[in-house]
């Protein structure tokens, strides 16, 4: 029997949770059991009482607000405990069409993907400003580059995960799981698919960030941090190449001056000193890249051990 758990992270969602819940599909071809779980992220309103009255199957409680990434991580662990074959994550503000969940899970049921991302119509999104559309497209391009995937809306949180994919997931970020899980999956050769989805009218402002600058800052720092975790060797080797190239140009310039002018002026010595510093820095960056690649190899081994432990526990 195939079991689907639909997960809804909640923080003070007593007003929007009912409409989100009733919009969820009650049956999907190929799915035998559909259950709903919420992750109560330290809500101070009646979110839990409303969830119970709606008949939510599983409630994971945090005593204080931990953030979206922690809520998602807790939901993944509970979904594995509950023997879910597929986990779908959606938002409590009813941003996404519940009926599109069938589109999300279909590639997993057909063994065509292990993770499926629901892609919003960013260009034609009625509530995105021109600037936000630009940021969404830029952010998605950066994430596609970092994750080596071709998902058009890489920031979308409307996703489906197979059981095996859930066992491989390890979330380190404290801001949002969306970027990290995509980069992690892309770099581990997980089969990733995407489908076009619809969006409902806006019910409230985002609680993930307070302003566009805050979103840009948090997203930017998260991408850099995750990139350092999963692509550290590329990062440091790229920096080493840049510093080495500048150093080489400065040294070549000095040699040319010596050959053609025999005695270059003393004003060129600062450039030589800078070239020497950059050359030393490039070697330091190469060494750092080697060390981080060894650390990354150790992390991969640790993640493989965690995966095997989860697999053994859920047999």
C-alpha cells in the first residue's frame, strides 16, 4: 500500500489552516492512504486546536518558534516514522492549489523522479512585482547553477519527496530548506522533476522574511553557506585561480619592464610585493580547497551512515 503524507508547517495559522486543509485532495489514483500532518512551530494562537478539530492525523509540536527549516526537518523525521512512501510539503497560507498535489506525486509514482518541485508561473504571477519577478528568476538561476539542475522555480516550497529521497535529506540551514534540499539532491544525483502549478490569491504577507532586502540578504548568505558545504572545492579553487592570475599578470608586467627597460622605477615594487602576497594567497586557497574537499568526503560518509541507519530503522 502506498502512503502519502501531506505536510503543512504552521506558525499562527488558525485563520488560513482550514481553507488549506479543505483544499487538499482526499484521494489520488495510485495512493492508498492520504494523511495530513502539521508542524506547529511554536504557535501562540489556536493553530493546534483548529488542526485537531479538522482531523489532522499527525501534529508535531515545537514549544517555541524554530523556523521553517527546523519545521521541515522535524516533519521529514516524523514522516519516516509514520512509514510514508511520499511526503508533500505545502504552505499553510493556501498559496498553492491543493489539487495540484496529484501532479506533484505522479512522477514519483511513475518512478520518473525522487523529488518533484511545483513551479509557479513567475512571469505571469499576478501578485509579484517586476522587481520580485527579477529576484525570483535570478535566485532560481543561482540555485540551478549551484544544484546542477534545470528547475525553473527553484525557490518553490511546494514539493514532493519519495521515501528514499527523504532518507538522504540532511538540513543544515536555519532559514529555509528549499535551497539546501535542492542543492543537496542535485549534487547527489537524485532524480529531480518539476511540474507547473497554479497559485491561489494571497491571504497574508510572508512570514519567512519581513522585506525584500531581508529576503535577499538571508537567501544570499544561505546560498553561499550551502555552496561552501557542497561545492567548497570549486569555490576555493576558483578564488585561487583568480588570485594566481592577477599575481601572474603583475609578475609578467615586471619581467617585461626588466627586459625592455632594464631598470624599472621603484614605483613598481609595491606591485611586486602585491604579486607575491597574491601568489602566497593562491597556494593557501588551494590548500584550503583540498582540506575542505576532504571534509566534504567525510560529510558524505556521515550522510551515508545516517541514510543506512534510517533505512534499517524503517524496515
